[in-house]
């Protein structure tokens, strides 16, 4: 699982039919200090995340293991909206 902030949305009117009905989000990857790393990824949204929220996402074969993405050609999926995290006893992020 990886951390990211939702930077925006992506709309694709023509796509693989099994991807119909999925919402796509553009994610900006984060490190554990809540600093954007510069990398972006497009992910299917399984939890109803919105722009600006911090999320956990999975890539690769793990992305196809949610109820929403099972047996779909999906390489990244948002699977949690983050409320808070700590590193070494120090709070790094709070929603």
C-alpha cells in the first residue's frame, strides 16, 4: 500500500467495457512526512475519495482484489481514505 493525495479526476468516455462505471482519480504520491514526491498515478476509486484527500492505494495484482475491481484490468485502486498517521510516535498527518 502507498500514500497519495488526490490531485484530480480523470474522465475517459471510451474504455475497456469492464471498466465502465469506475471513477478514476489522479493521485500524487506522498512520503511518510506528507511531502509530495512528484510522481502521479491514475487509480480506480473503490471508496468515494475526493480531491485533496489523502488515501492509501494498491498497485499491481493487489489492485484487482477489491469488490469493485475484481477481474477488471486495473493496475491501481484507492482502497482507504486516511484519517491520521504517526511515524516514530510523531503525528505526521491528521485529516
